[in-house]
C-alpha cells in the first residue's frame, strides 16, 4: 500500500541504553521502515520490546545508537515541527485550560492570541469538545483528555503524528469510540500516522500496515498489510482472519 | 454539636488557665486571663515606651515580609538552577547541607559584625530562616516536573527559555509554593531571635524580651498570642492561594 | 574568689542578663539576685523581694564605696581624627551629670520615660508606675564622671578579677599595672572637657560628615545620656551645647544631633543594647564609636585588641542585692549568716548574677570571700 | 573532574574567608581561619572555663535526643489518633494551629517559670521544636495510608488493633520518619535557644553565648561549624534509615 | 449451569451514595443474583456502572441501601472469612516480603509462624512463584503481584473469591497468561468466583455465566451462560458468537 510519496524513512536504527549499574540494554536492533504520505502504520509488540524507544527516536527526543531518521528527506536530530507526538500517559498541562493546552504549540511560536484561539477553535470542534474550552484537564475524563492531546498535536499542523499507546489507559468502550474518531480525523486531515499499541484488535482496526516487533531487542518480525476497507467490522471474516494471523505471530515464541 | 468540637479545647485551656492563675496567685508564674486580655484589647496603647502591640506587630510583619521576599528572590532562581543542572547541584549541595542545620539564632553575633545594627542584620536572620525550605522545595519541585511535560513542549517547538517559563516554573509552582509557605512560617518564627539584636528597639520580639526585664509576663503572653494569630493568618492565606491556584495538583490524574 | 571546698558556700547562677531574675525569684527558684538599677528595684515594687544591701555597702567595709561601674568609651581612631567631637560629647555628658545630681526628681521621671514610657508595671493586682520605680532607684546610683586615681585603681581590681576568671586571653592577661593603665585609659579628654566647662567657653569642633553611633544600656546608670537628650533645650539655652533629638516626641529617641554654639557638628545614632558585650562588638567594627557600658565588657574588648579607650566614669555604685521576702536578711551581715545557716542545713543559697565576670558577679564574689563563704557556680 | 565539584565552593569560601580575615584584620569581625581551626582541632581543651567543645557538644546532643524522644512519644500517638478520627482531629486541630507558629524562643520566659531552671525547661524548648513537624507528618502519613490496604486487612480478618499495628503504622512509617527527621533537625536548631536559659551552664549553645560575652568570635564560629556538622550527621543517619528501611516507598507501584 | 448448591445470594441490592455536595448518586438499582458453588461468574459493564460497588457490598466492605447478601445462607454485614477480595489496584503491602504478604491473613488469625509459612509455601507454588518468597513487591512485575494477591486471598481458604478487574493494569500477553492460570487455579481449588471486568474477551474466556450490567444506575441487563467447554479457543466459532452477542449488548444504547 506504499502508494504515496515517501514521508518517513527509518534506516538501520538501533538503540542501546546504559543502565545505572553500568550494564547495557539493547532496546532496538536494526529497524528499517519506510512510511508513505497519509499512511496509517501501527507498531505492535510485547511490553518492553522498544516501541516507545523507537517513537522517541523518530520524534527526535532520543538519538539512535546507529542509523538515522529522515522526514521528507531531512535527517531528524532534534524535535521537528514536522512531527507531533502523543504520549502514552496523560500529558496535558494541568494548570492550563483546554484552550491554552491546545494553543501551547502556537503560543511558543509567538502567534497572537486572537489568531491562535481561532485556530484552536477549529481543532476543538474537530475532536468534538467545543463546549469545554474553559475547562481544566482534571475536570475531564481520560478519553476527553487524549482527544485534547490529539488536538494539541494537530494544531501545529505536523505532517506526521506519532502516537504511543494513546488509548492504553481508557476503558474498552471509550477506546472503541476513540479509534473510530481517530480514523475520522485521519480521513479529514490526511496526516501520516505512526501508532504504537499492544492491542492486536486495535492495530487490525486502525492500520494500513501493521509492523510486528519481536521481544527485546526489538526487530521487525513481519509487516502485515491490512487490505480491508474502512469502516471495518470487528466480526467480519477478513478482520478475524488478520487478527488470527497477528495473534499467532505474537503468541508463538 | 460537632461544630463546637474545635472550640472545646481552647475553652478548656482558657478555663484551666484562669482557675490555675487564681489558685497560684503569682503573676510571674501565670498572670490572670484579664491582665492578658487587657493588653490584647488595648492594642494601640504604648507598652513600656516601646510602642503599642499593634505598631510593633506591623513592624515585625514588615520585617518578616521583607526578609522572606529576599530569601525567595535568591532561593527560587538558585533552586531552579540546582533542580535543572546536576553540575550546579553538585557545586552548591554540600555547602548548603552544612549551613542548613545552623540555627539563625547562632548567627546573631556574626550578623551583628557583618551587617551592622539595624534592618540589615534583622533581615539576615529572617532570611536564613526562610531560605532553606524555599530552596529545597524549589529543587524538589523542579525535579518533580514530569519529563513528559517537558518533552511535549520540546516536540511542540518550545526552546529552553520557553520550557523554563511555561513548563518548569508552572509545573513546579505548587511545590515551590509549599516551600514559600513553610519558609514564611519559619521566617516568622525567627522574628523573636532577630529582634533580640541590639539596635532593634521595636517589634513584637523586642517588646516581649524587654517586657521580660520588668517581669511583665502578661505582655509576653499577649505577644505570644499575637505571634500565633498572625502566623496562623499568613498560613491560612498561603493555603488559600494553594487551594485556589494550585487545585490541579490534588486533582491531577 | 576561689572556691573553698570545705566551709559554707553560695551557689551563683548565671542568669544571662537581668531579664529572668524577677521571674526566678518570684517562682522560688533562687533565693536572691544582684543586679544593676532599676532592676534591683523591681523586686520590692512587685512585692517579690527586698533589697538587703546596695553594692557600695558590700564588704570589705568601705572598700566598694564609689566602686566603678559604667564608663564612657571611645574608639582610638575618632580620638585621633576628631578629638573636638569627643571633647564636646564629654562636655555634654558632664553637664548632664551635673544636672541630674541637682534635679534628681525631674531626672528620675525623664529616665522613667526613656526606659518605660512612664508606663505602669502590673504584677497581678499590683500596678506601679515606672516613675515611682525610678524615684526609688535613683538615689542609689552615684553620678560622677571624674576618672580619679581612686577610681582608676578600682578599675584595676576588675582586671585582676577577670584574670582570675580566666577570661582574659589577650593584652591584659600578663601585662604590668602601668601597661594596663595605658591600655585602658585616656583621661585627657575629661581634663579638656572640664576646662571648657570651668571656663564656660565651648569650642566648636569641625563637623564630621559621617553618622556616628553611641551605644548605651537600658539602665539608669546611663542617665546622663538620657537627660542630655531629653533636656537638650535647656542645655542649648544655658550653655549652647546640646544633643538634640531628631524626633523629640519619641520616648526613646534613636537619632540625635550634637550642636555646639548653634552649629550641628555631628549626628549620632543611639543604639540600645541588652548587655555590654554586643555594644563592644559594635565598637570593634566601628558601627558605634562611643559606648556607655559596664567596665568588664570594655576591658574584655580591649584585651582582645579592640582599639577603644575608657574616657571617664558615668556612675559609681548603683547595684543592689535582692533577696526573697521571707529571707531573714536585712543587711550584709544577716545575709552572710543566712547563707551560712542554709549551707549548714545542706541547702546553700542560690543567688543569680547577670553574667559571669559582670561587675555584680565580681563584687559578690569578693564580698562572699571576705565573709568566708565559698562560691559554687550552679 | 566532576568529583571535585562539591568541594569547590567550600574551598572558595575558606579561601575567601582567610583573605578577608587578613585584609580586615579584626577578630571581632572575622577571626583568622587558623584561630577557628585551632579551636576545632583541640576539641578536648577547656574553653573559657566552660568545658571543652567536645564535652559541650555531647551534652547538647544528649539534651536534644531526650527532648526529641519526648516529642515523638507524644506526637506519634496523638497524630495517629488525629489521622484516624475526625472527632479527635476537630478537637485538637485549632489549638495546634494556634500554638504552632509561636517560636520556641518566645516560650523561654514561661518555660523558666513553669519548668524551673535546669534540664526540664531546656527539654521543653527542644520538645516544642520537634513536636509539631512530627505531629503533622504523622497525621499526614496516617491519612495517606491507602484505603485498599486497610480494606484488604479487613477482608482478611484483621481487627481494629491489628489494622493499626500491621497496616496503619507500617504504611505511615515512611512519612512519620520524615517527620522525625525534620523534627530532629528543628530540635537541634533549638539547642542554642534552650541553652540560653539561665541555669544552663554548659552545652554548645551556652559556650557560644558565653564566648560572645568575651568577644571570642573564633569559639562562636567553631561552635557553629560543630552544630552544622552534627546536624548534618544526624540528618544523614535519618536518611540512611529511610533509604534502607523505607525503600519501598520510592519504588512502589 | 446453576447445578451445584447455592453459595451466594444477592437479593434486591441497590446503593445510593451521598456526595460531598449533598447530591445523591445511585450506583446500583435492584440487583438479584444467585451463584452456585464452584461457579465462575463474570460481571461486565461500562465504567462507573457500579461493578466495584456491587463487589464491595458483597465483601461486606459497604452496606447496601436496600437488599441483602447471603453467603451459604448467612447474611453478610461485615467482612467475612468466607470471602476474600482481590482489588483492581495493586494492594500488596510493599513493606512485607512476598511470603509475609501471603501469610497476612493467617498471621492476624494468630497462626504460628512455622505453620503459616508451610501453608504459604503451598499457595506460592500454586501461583508458580516458589523462588520469590523473600522478594518485595516492588521487585516484581504487575502480573506477579496480582498472582501474589490471589495467593494471599486463597491462603485464608475462603469459599468465594471476589475479583475486581484484577488484570486491568496488565498488558495483553500477561493478561492472557493470567487468565489461563486463573482457570487452572479455579479447576484445582474449586472456589466460587465472582469476577468483574470490562473486557468482553476476558469475560467470554473465563465465565460460566456473564452478568451484563447497564450504565449507571447498574441493573442486570442480561445473564449469558457460556456453554463452551474449557480450555476455550479465542477464535473458535462458539467463542466468536458469544463475543459478538455480548459486544452487541454493550454497544447498542
Ligand atoms: N532510559 C533508559 N535507560 C535504560 N533502559 C531503558 C531506557 N528506556 C527504555 N529502556 C529499556 O528499553 C527497553 C524498551 O523500552 P520501551 O519503553 O521502548 O518499551 P515499550 O515497547 O514501549 O514497552 P511498553 O509496551 O511497556 O510501553 C525496556 O527494556 C526498557 O527497560
Ligand atoms: N464513596 C462514593 N461516594 C460517592 N459516589 C461514589 C462512591 N463510590 C462510587 N461512587 C459512584 O458510584 C458509581 C459507581 O462506581 P463504581 O466504582 O462501582 O463503578 P465501576 O463499575 O467499578 O467503574 P470502573 O469500571 O471504572 O471501575 C460511580 O458513578 C461513582 O462515581
Ligand atoms: Mg511504551
Ligand atoms: Mg471499578
């Protein structure tokens, strides 16, 4: 399905951490991956296999031990405005209102208040939280918070969205709802999305391609394209078949 | 019924005091309640040529506020630096640990020599009381700022200065505020020691010590009550700000 | 002053100032105390004790008549650089001393205003005006300035006593008598001041620009300073030389101008101290150039090399030995007997002193030794 | 290289001190380093007839430990009661809040009248310093014990007494311990104030005040250094216990 | 499948909370349910529908507003040794070793050390953690901790195990593993189990019967027996069919 222009290239990335005791932990080993424009890629793997590490390296928050990352052909060495990351844990600023949380990226760019609030308004609407602009994060449910984190990331108009298990802390119903909304946003904004999860269901429901990693050090075990059109039906035979294939991949040792 | 529980103990204490004072009948041991009330209820009357309870209390508050602001002005920037930079921390930590346990009172002789008589040495003693709690809490607060908050800001394009101003400081603010509250409390407790310095010829602390010379125990007790009440009022003020401005901290997650 | 292991003893308690003395006596923790005025007088007015004897009546008989007490000190550098200012201040002090000797009642009231705002002291249902306290205390102090030969040799006694207490560690520790004299005194100032007064001719010294400081104690011993400031108008009108307070409404002014022949020649900050040592420290760092203090702190400071000289006396006598109301003592002899009886009964007296090495401490030690009573620090 | 950073500032201070002392040449203002070292290096030599630095330090430590233990013995049970029972809390809270801001030093006149000269009133002053931090931390610690821990114990058949002994106390122990550490620190800082009491004729605080009377500034500074070092040592001891016994607190979850 | 003797009866249980603001929240409305000996019942429902509340009432930790609970015919009014609860959040005592955590229930009954350690040994083996008796909880992974919580509950030999989303915090793989182990334990120990979850997959995999609750106030919407034998295959047609049925129940509004 790599039909579009190349947006992101991961070239031979590996990462070794030095722990406090002086030992080394290899988190990633030789990851190669090319992601096309507008593509939705899910990264799936067991806990501790290096998913977060990979996403952080792509975002420019960590440096790879070997290899490099290219976004639209440019090497990434520091956080870049072309990419925005949504973290696993809640990451909103609790002392800022919803409005000012979403406006953060625009504010640090020196955009004027009136202008940034009008932009923020658009994204608030996109994530369906128009009425909550004056609320504080602690007044909102987990699902609403992650929607705001998505709006905050989108507001700086990045080309790539990096999402690290954003729905991991949500309950099943909310999670399903958020998945559907994310697909809608993807459809409207045409972003390239890299989405980390360890839920097989989630990956099969969302992805154009699923990248399955091995246990630590994480390597690419297999890349599974999901041909099924959208919206997907979780009980359709196609869905169940891909799901079974991925499940088999991760349960066999 | 329950609403009266908090005033039960104070009432018992007052009753016990009066009974004991009558039984003992020794104004040096325990003056009668009335004689203390007389001092408290005439706060504008001159005491021993040293000004009134009220004017001395105002003076003490002014001094403590000044010394406290001075301490905050130095401790907060230093604490932010030490919290962010391990080199700065290593540079200052040992020295601070050694100076911290030295009571402000022990500095009186040197304060006198170095800062001369007058406001400066009084402020120095008060400064010493407030400095360490503010510093230590600032360091702790800055270290406690979620790494994710900082990284979100970085991915959204904030530079070092913006991260400091828009993430570190507001994120650490509740803990710094606690430090300010504790620091103010200790500064306030140092006022008696500070006003024992020669050249201080007014202030609550001075008034109490001077009254001691003439065996005016009722003035001493009135002074203690005023110190307690003012301390309580400031603490309540700090807590009120804490509740209204930093409510997010308790409710976070 | 040496402790006698056998024989009767009295416990000396270091009360660290006079503050705690009334409380300690009123709560039965001590049998008496020795303190400078007006704090000796607090006991009788509060009905917690009586004065058995004033310091000049302590044994050996007539030895402590006119015993030295508070002194005026000045830094050596100001003596060298502005001798005229020093002389003028000495003149003011001497004139003021003369006034308070001739107007004791008025002076007592002014001092009460200075020390306690003329306010009342309240002890349970007793309420006494501070004026009354000072009226009682005043006659027990002798106000005199002359650094006479007698007075100087009296001072030397204190040097020896302090040596015995092992608190002399510097220049006064092993020096000879004449060395001690030249280290301690500069009596020429008194001579020049007296000359001006006798000639009724007051020299206007060159003005000093920087603000100077005078340290003093909250005691009627330093009344000459208080009277000089409070009665500045009188001195200015009568002699043309005065210490004029900046704010005469204050009961305890803290800033005063020295005016000679209508010209302001110096400005002084007036700094009250709880005790002499802090004032001498302020002298040593040039925050105050003059100090009205007891002689032991002055000596201890000179011993440590502080460049100050003792110019003249401020008062002699003026301390009192106080005992509890139920004590059988009425004078020193009955006191000594009481001390012996109590020691024999296994409950030696405990007497509080303002601090170890203070005038009162030293006087009491000598007196007890004279009466064959040992001391024990408790 | 980095290992030397902590000693840089102390070295600067010492060097600056010596230079300043030589330049100023006034032992009242700043005695020479050597003269202070001479006092510190001869800790067994008698000072001004008031005993040696060492013997006085031992005495002070004994007093502080005693007063501290007394404070702990009252504050911990009271704090557990107040933390568990809202009635007890309501009964004591207002009174405690009023008494808390009154500095131990201000109690000196009353301590003298009530507890007489001697050890008792010294202990009272030290007690006051240690009492409130221990009490407040105990209350906080008890309130912070997870409700789940208590409920687990209840479902497993523990009675009230067992819950107190086996859940509340060990669960609150780390915070109580912090209170003990802070309380000891303040108690130690009160030793100077306590030993200023008439009748105290030894101890570090006494030695310093006595030295002040005779202008022995080098003894005062040596005393301050010893106070700082002993305070530091006790703090380290408390922290060591904290690390070894209550390690679970930091690592929990 | 209610073949066995009746173990637990829930009769007309409802629960209304009074919030701090004085409002009331009805969490449960008229729940009736009978559970047979050795039965494995899963309770499924959206977040906030009152699942935890129901379990707490059964455990005797809360009192119902109306209705009653009977265990083996006896009314429950306080925690009873016949039931043990495993909480949603980690609930081990972090200051106790694994051994002493499991032994807690036996310890409060006054059982001797030697005896209780031998019993604990058996349960440690049952949950497959023989080698970890001396470890502290913080040294273990989330899955291991919940296994110890299960062992702790089993050690007091209750007739009924109440489990409140015990695997909610675990990652997918560990969760699957724990589910299989729980079935094995159920098989070996023949306990009656009430298991709360909001994962449809989990419920279908574990339960003899699934009780689906409505949104707040929780009422029983439907009780679905799962006839499929064990071990179940998550991709078998029977499994998928039950799963779809339950999913339909909870997604339709
Ligand atoms: N800063 C670090 N220092 C040392 N080791 C690290 C560091 N960050 C991660 N690791 C290790 O690298 C490995 C991969 O961690 P990572 O967080 O990327 O895993 P993950 O796949 O995101 O796991 P999860 O699904 O639990 O979030 C883990 O073993 C982790 O302990
Ligand atoms: N002590 C309480 N006081 C007031 N309201 C409460 C209390 N406990 C629970 N509630 C309310 O009762 C409702 C049911 O809560 P409960 O915790 O039982 O839900 P749950 O089904 O376990 O949810 P989850 O799946 O999120 O754990 C919620 O609305 C909750 O806010
Ligand atoms: Mg991760
Ligand atoms: Mg729940």
